[in-house]
């Protein structure tokens, strides 16, 4: 198989919705747990086959407590998938026996289905509520056509398709209110791969809502007919194996997104023959309006910006010409949407280094997109950890939209404002160069707010969790956390301290975390957006004030990683001395907040 054939296969098989092009490290998982009906059991079996990861299955029985069905400690599992039978919500004789002319009766029936859904959710949430186990709820397969007829009203509770669609909406509304709980969209996955190849509604009752199989025939139920019947999957073309593979890929991709594994923080793009067809400097742009893959690519970039990924331009071009022409070429995206740009005739490796300084990211968190293989190779030679695209523009949008490495589990205020904050950071650094260090710090009007995040339901927790697992350079141990591990920390009396900052340039939002327990600083992380402003000293000062000195000592942890040299001297420079693998100092030697920073402790809800 040629390289192109392999690439084509990769973008058309079960990875279609969640491409693997940007994946660097494997998804390390120990064990999964599935709860539900026979459909959930089939998912557990098939995903174990696909992934090689062991999975356990619990048959849901409303009268049996799920906790009593576990055969091993809940801590052994990395994730839970809950997929209950639609039959439990829509009884066999429930919908079909309704008077479809009585919309009120149909509405009442739907409300009753919702009540059963709420009860089911209460039962299933026990593990995520008590143990903070990462949990995915599978939604239901919506039938393809209104059974009453294709010309009749679709948005009516007399239409079983609408009933199931609305149940999916109610399920999503309930699940997304819960911490560490998400939807795995079985219905959309089936739509992507074609329901006619997957669902069993051509034979079974609509409320069965599962995949086509040969179960009837294998049970011997049709073997004695006068006319011998081929198995059902010979009657209908079937792609259920690919469907199950795609379900697992969706779950795995979601886990990677929650963990922020191999995350992309900056996308750098070339312009000519990358953002558009042709060369702008030679007036060789296509005479046709921007259509096809370039406008799709531009749209994808704009969505990445809304996800909190920083955009930049790296192009050998005339900057003044680009400033003049860019917004005339595009309405979907504007030049102002790019937080940083280097448009000149310098080598791209030189410009790349400047961009890294602008944005304060590591090369491993950068995606570089350029049509020229020479330019891609030069960047890869200088920065081997950078990920690159450019050979096949028809895949650009699919990769950017679907790869788990470009997605986030939640949109926070900091996510939505990241481009603005980076632009303010670049402006701030310009001011730094025009003043002495003392003048610069005094001019900032820097304010830091400290507070405790005490529960996973805290509105600030989502951003705190994101910062904890995305920060590399100012991260004193490099440890990544699961919500289950943070829950255990809280149960052991530990605390999660959080810090927000603002200055005259911008509000930076949540920029630092300190994890403490007793007299120990377990870990400190800080966003690179505030490096060089001595914010880390105010963070350490407040953190020390929250420690309970044991034997007159404070302890801090530092573990060197390949990326965290930026915080190597944090404790050494603030009175701690190395003692074995920890840093220790006397409890009466706590540091003060720098004079140019106003620090306030604020209460949280």
C-alpha cells in the first residue's frame, strides 16, 4: 500500500470522526467498565477486541444496586460507559398504543419516559458522584423515518423519531450538568457511517434501537421455514464492526481530550497556497472567489480560536501587502484573529523562534501548516517535536475539527479570551523593552486574587483542571491529574488553591494553581502568560500562608522534567534548601508578596 493509499484509508475508516494525524503518545488505559443492556455488552466486547484493553460489563437491573455488582475496586477503572436500553424508557406497548390524534396524551407519555430517564441517571451516576470516575453516557439511535409517513409532521410526539431525539436532548442536558460526565454520541456516529448499514429497525421494533445482527437466525428461530432464509446480514449490507470500532475511537478521543494529551496550543500557518490558492505577491491568486478547501480551512481555524487555540502566521511575504489584502480576501477569518504573525523574508526557523517567545509555548504544542515541504522539513529539523501538515489540503479541515488534540472538554472564559490575552501579552512585552525592570513592574498595576477550589462542581474547577493538565514549562513536578485523583486529595484533607491575575493590559483569568496538604506543597503550576512579573512569588507567599507547619518545617516538591526548567529555582530562590528529593525551610521564614503586586483572598461560592 502506498503512503497516499494508507493516508486515504486512515481518513475514511473508523477514525473518520477523530483523526489520528496529531497523536504523538499512546492512550494509556488500564481497564474500562460498561453498564447497560446487551448493546452495552456488545460494546464492551468489541472495544476490548479493538483496543486490547480489558473491559468489564454490568447488566443494568433497576432493582439491583450497581455498587453491589462490581467484582473489583472501582479504582481499577479509568472510565465508565453507560448505555441503557431504549426499551427501558419506551415500553413495548407504550408508544404504538397511543392515540396519535391526542397530542396532549403523547406529551404525557414523553414526560413519563423522561421520569424513567431521571431514575436511570440517578442509579448510574453513583460512581461518578462518589468516585469522580470519568463517565460517558451513550445516547440513543434515532429511527431514520417517521413511521406514520414521510409527508407527515416530524416535530410531534406521535413520531417515535422525535420522541427519541428529544430524549437525547434531555439526556445531554442532564449529563453535562455533572462533573466529569460526557455524552458519547452513538447517534451521530451512526449517521456518519450510514444508519442503513448499522441499525436493526428494518426488522426489529423501533424501541429496540440497536445494531443489526444475526441473533434471530443464530438462535435457530428461522431454520425450519419452508423457504430457507439466508442470515440477516446477507439480506442487508452491514457495517456494524466498523461502527463499534468508531465508537471506541470516539471514546478514546474523548479521554485524550479530557486529559489534554498531546494538546495543540498554537497553530502556525503559511499564506500562499495554504490559506488561499496562488501567490499574492505575484498577483497569481486564483481569479475565482475563495471557495472549496481554503474557505473550509479558514472556518476551521476560526473554530480553533474559539476553542482557545492561538493562531499565528509564518509567511515569506510582504507584510504591508498582506495587511492591505487579507481582509479583502476573507470574511470568515480576519487578520486580527491571528494573535501573532511574522510576515517577512527571514528564514522561517528564525521567525518560528520569535513566535515561540511571543506565545510562550513549547514546540511540542505547536502545529505548523505549510504547502512547501522544504519549509516543513526545515522547521522539523530545527524543532523535531513540532507537528506539521501541508501535503494534502483536502484533509486540513477534517484533521483540525476532529482530532482530539485540538479539542477541549469545556469552554471557559479564559478559553474564549485567549487570543486577546496573548495579544495583550505581546503588547506588555513591548512596554517591558522600553522601561527599566523596576519601572515596568511598577507600571503594571498588577492584582492577584487567591481562592480555594474545594469541589469538582465549583464553577472555577473546569479551568483549574485544564490549567493543571496543560501546563508544561512552569510545572514543579510535571504530574498530570485525573478528577478521581483530585477527589482523593480532597478526601485526604488536601487543598487546591487557585489564583487569578489582571493588570493594566488585560484580565488574565485563572493563571496559577498550588496543590497542598498539611505542610507540603505537592505541586505548583503557572501559566506562561504572566512569566517575568513575579506573580510566582505572590502565589508562593499565599500558598505558604495556607500551610500548617509540621515540626516547624515547610516542604515543597520539585521534579525535573524535560520542559520545566522555567521553575527550577522557584524554591531555591525563596529560602528552601534541598533535603533528599524535597525542598525544606523553617515555618517562620515565609516570604512576602512583592510590593508591586496587590494580593487579595476572595471567597468562592
